[in-house]
């Protein structure tokens, strides 16, 4: 009597083969997905490329804003015939007008001495002491304002109420653009008073100590005439704090009103 071979063994082999194929396919899919994610992450984490893309975007947007602002100013000029004298106040305009006058230009620069500087052990010293930092630029800006500066420009950009000075390494980031040293800060105002304010500034004095010790650049020039071009300005309405009047439980309404009025006056100053 002939024996029949069981068929369930063949079925198990077929199912096992399909299972292996599915596992291999799924593993390949995960591998490809992981490679794509890693590649995207690497590109996104490239800070230099991100900065370059942001700079190009900011330049394009600023060009659009400047064109639209010019159109708004032309239409405003037709409606309002009288023109106010140029100042740092943009008024109802979206453009900060051009200004010119005597002033001071301060130039800060990195030192070239760090390339040859070594410490007592023969190792290269910390290069941070040989570069201009954010606080150094801010110290000069603050001193110039304190000395009576009426208008200011860093590199080729006007200093606005929304301007923020940010340094990344030895690169200055200002309003979406980046600049390499030397950094120039120009201010229109009384030159004598601004130079005196620079000399009196404790922060600038500390920077000048590093100038003498590590060769940083510091140059102050009196300018008989500086000219700052007009620029677009983001208008933001000012908001003021108000003192809330508390209900008078003691019945002394006169003193309560005086305190509230006095507080509000002090808050507006």
C-alpha cells in the first residue's frame, strides 16, 4: 500500500519563505527611511546654510518693504502737503528720513596676535581674548547714546528702536544680515561730548585694556559730516502703564485720587 507524504510541511515552508521576505522588505523600508531622516537632519542642522538662507530671505523681504514704503510715502505726500523736518521720528511714515551732520566714527577690530600667542605650556591660548565681542559693540553704542548721539549707524544699517546686536563667534548679526570685522559704529551728534562719554565708559575702558594687552583694534575719528540714508522702519504703537484706582474703603477720597493721579503722572515720565 503506497504511503502519502504529508503536505503540511510544504505549506509551512512556503509560509516561512513569505515571512522572511516580508521581514527583509520591512527592514529595507526602515533603513531607507532612516537614511532620509538622517540626511534631512544633517542639512537642517547646518547653521551656516540656515543663516545664508535666512539672509537671502531677509534681503528679499526688505527690498519689498522698501518698495511698498516708498509708495506709501508718495501717497501720503499727496495728502499732506506740509513736510516735517528730518529726524529720528518717522511719524506716520514707514520710512526713517535721511540725516546728516557732524559726528564720530568708532572702529573695532580683531587682533592678529592670537596666531603667534602661546601660553607657558606651549599650547595656543584662548582666542576669545583676541576678538571683538557683542558686549564690546554694545558698550560703544551705549556710550555714544549717553554722549548725546542723535542718530546712529552700525556698518551700513541705521540703528532702529527694534535693532538688536548679536554676535556669533566673530561675526556680527544685525537685522538679518551678518558682518565680519572690522566693525564701524557711526553717530551723528556733538563729537566732543560723545568722545568724552567713550572715555568715561567703564565698559569701554575695559575693552581698551584688552586693546593694550592683546592688540585689539580701537580707533575713534571725528567726522565733520556724516550722512545716513533713509531706511524702512517698523512702526509699533507705544503702550503706557496706567495706575488702577482702588476703591476707597476709609472714605478719604481726596488722598486716594491724588495718589492715583500722581502715580499715573510718574508712570508717563
